[in-house]
C-alpha cells in the first residue's frame, strides 16, 4: 500500500498531522512513497515557501507509531510555520535559514518528547531557479545524488535531532544538473534483512544507478520494490519510506530551419 499523505493519528487532544500536498514545479518533480502499515516514526513533508523555493524533509522519530504522533505533529508544525517564516524573507540566506530551522526542529522534538528522543532527519530546500539544494542531514541515512558523473553521497552534517538542546548543524549546498535525481530512504529500507544480511546502502545505490524512470514517484517505487524483493517478507519492524527529487532533463535544441 502506498500512502500519498501522512495518516492522521487516532488519539485526541493533540495537534494532528496535516495532509501533505506536493508542490507543483516546472523544472523538477518530487514524490514520497511509503509501503506497508505504519509501525514507526517516519514522517515526510513538502512546502512551497517562496515562488522559487520548495522545502522538504524526511524524519525518522524513534518509537512506535502510537506513541510518537504528538511529536510528529509538533515537528510538522515547526517545519511548516517556521520554515515559511524563514525561507520567505526577501533577504534570505538559505544556509542561515536552514541552520535556524534545524535548531528549532531539534528543540521542538525534545520539548514534545519531554526529554531525549532520537530523530535522524534530512531537511532540504530546493531552489528551482538555480537547481540547487541547501540541506541539513541530522544523522540520517545519506542522500544519494545521481547525475552524469555517477552517484555522490550527501552524508550527515550533524547529530540526529532530539539528543542535545543546543546541537548545531552545517547547511551545505549541492547542485543538481538537469536530469539528476536525489534519493532519500529511511532506515527501514537499508536495514531490511534476509538471512542476517541487510539490504544496505550499496544495494540502494545499485538500484538507483540502474533505474530508468520518468517520474519521482516511479523511482520511489522501484527502490522500495527492490528492498522488499530482497527481504521477501512483509515489513513489521520498521517503516519503509523513499523520497525523490528529480530535476527535469535539459530540452533538446531545436534544429535550425
């Protein structure tokens, strides 16, 4: 089963996660696909924060689904409200905005959890005009960037959210050439096992390298299908999520008449 949005929590009295709509873009596409029944804390969101900027994130909040929904809801509220405030400013510096957003997400998770709650996370801002992504990788599985040169890793730039109240994160920027794809997967993908062997990041890389796809959603599906074919069993221990940013290929030059 593939879920286009985050399921609403069944508990009452707490802020509920908002439905997720993926912004329409002219130079790229984004998608996130989730397989199976929710058992953990995978959470993704997308938000247009300026005419040329789209904020996105994939978080993996430790704990079971039924116990962490108030934390998920608080994190989404900060992501959306503060993200819009920081990235819609006329004098925006994307790196500074990303560092501040990371700091506040970290504090939000600790406040909502009432203490320490590990949350590996990848938060990025795609600049449609420049084809760049400014990002913070808080102890998350590395993002994979595929372009004409092969595959590059975007590793952690700081510790997972939810561990230390004043932890800081770097916010580097990477460029996506036309036709490039950036892939994020949750730990449930890489940690899927068969006979004691993990699917692992190398198999994710191999799947990405060989994939011939025309849409971000299709690429998400191929990666999750490859992971599930490897394990050959239903996922019952962890969430399984993939998120893709696919930049449109350059248009072919029109022949002179």
